[in-house]
C-alpha cells in the first residue's frame, strides 16, 4: 500500500536528516518509527504527507507517487495527529471533528452522522459535540484529536508523538484506544514515538532509526529476540523481563478464573459470595457474561446500611484488557495504575472470561528471572490464589 524507496532529506549545509531509507507498509499495518532525538523519525513521517518535501527518493501510495500529487489534496486524504492536538479553540467539538469532511464538501447529514459515530467510539456523550475544546479535559481533547484524523475515512493515519505530554495513566488509556480503533477500522497507522514500551505495545512492525538511517525494521518479537546490533540492544534495554517467554506471550496464557455475580443479585448476595470465596473484589456481569462493573470490599459497609442495590453500588469505570493483549503490556499497566487485578474480556471487549492479578504476574516475572518452577507450585487457577477453580467457575457469568 505504502512504498518508500531510497528516501532522503538534506537540509542546508549538507546535513542529512533522512539518509536513503526504504521500506514497504502493507494496508492495515501499525508501524512505529522510533529512535533518539535527531534520528530522522519525524522527518520521515512528515515527508509522507509532504509537510516536509523530500530531497531524493520516492513515496508511493497504492502505486501513485505522492510527490506528483497536489499537496493540499494529499493531506486531506491522510489523517494527521500531533502532540499539541491542534483542536481549533473557536470551533465546537462537532466542527473540529468534521473539519476535513467540510473541506471535502460532505453533506450536512453525512457530517452529523460521522460526528456522532466518532464521539461514540471514544466513549464520550453526544452532548459534548456542542462543547468547545476548553470545556474538555486534556485527555478528552486528545481523544477528539485522534478520532478527528479518522473523520474523512482516510486509509492512512500519521501520528507524531501524540501522547508525549500526557500523564502515564491517560497515555496508557489512549494507547489502548488507538490500537482498538486501528484494529476495528482496519486503517494503516504510522506512529512516531521515543518510547520503546509504547512501540512494542502498539506496533505490528517497528522501524528503529539512528542518524537518519534504518537500523532495524521488523516485528516487535523479532527485534526483542534478535536485535540487529549493540545499538538496538541498548535501545531495547535489559528491563523487559518477560519478552523471551514464548509460552507467556499473551494475557490468555496468564489469566486465572475470576469470581463474579449477575447484576440481578442483591448486594447481600454479592457480599456472601465474596466472604465464601475469600476475595476482596467481585465482578458484576449481565446476560452472556457481559462485564458491567465491579464491587470492592471498601465500598460495601455504608451501602449495605443504606439498603442500596448492587447495580447502584458497583463501580462502572473499570479498566480491562482483551484476551489477545500482550502480557508485558498488562504488567506495565498494573504497575502504572497501581491496581491489584485487571479483568480479561473477549476480542469484542465485552464478555468477562478471565482475570490477571498483580500477585499472579509477580510469579511470572520471578520465573523469567530465576527459571520456571513446577506447574503445581507456580501456577494458580483462581482469583488472588484463594478461590478453587471449581468454585470460581460456578460464578463466572452465572444467572442468579
């Protein structure tokens, strides 16, 4: 889909910002450009939509040379997200989202439909469409910046360190959002970052650059297992402890069985299950095991005295990971968010099917340092290593 051949950018004085790079990107791939400051990664990105004009070489999209296209029309066909977000402060969120579709002369009906569709994708209410950027939090503005790049239905989305200025938790949440949108919509994302963890988490392939050249271009797994040279080895770092465990690549390999109750249960029934199973957190599910929220032991006493319903007591804002998520990402997330456990859902992001706990991951990290222990000693099949498997399974999605 995107082909870069012998691409170079030479500035005044003969300095080569990008030095004869070549790579091919397939439709629907997520590519991360990474390198130290001055490595040429941002320059390479901006040459794709001709924000910076190449000195030599060719960039082709679906066989068409972008250097022969009208640059304004080209940029309207390529989504672009930058670190500063770039929302227009005098425009409403709706107007910001449909800015490019307006330039493309979409009908009012089509623009309105697209704005509602996209704000729903980032879990913000429709009434936010009538607000101005200053009325949204920084994280909410960043979500709008991401979906605005998708509004004109472009096939290629460029992202230039979009999360670099955000706090770790907001950044982690938006990384998940971007990956989810990319997979759901099948777009081609090209992402510049200086954070190796971010590149590993998001990318199908990573392009490591130094002094304007490509040092290694490969999948995260291949780069972690077979770094090209000492530069790549040092850039990766020695602290990614579980990267070489082929049998522990995804959350599915590490998850245990959670304890849950149906949303129709009473608060007293939920507490009874927690006491019997000796857990401090219980997950609340609807029909077909759809994850709705969770109940923490710290939330219970006052609500029990007030005779509140379970559905009104549970916490709905719950971080979750999909079953095919990389295990190392869950380790980092649990550490960043300082949470004890994270529920695992199916590929649609709705059905509760497992649980990853901090205690469970500690065993995995220890194993990666000192070697594996016997299965019967090192593996736990229940929430917080307390609930027996047959007991836990009785309550996963049970209709009560």
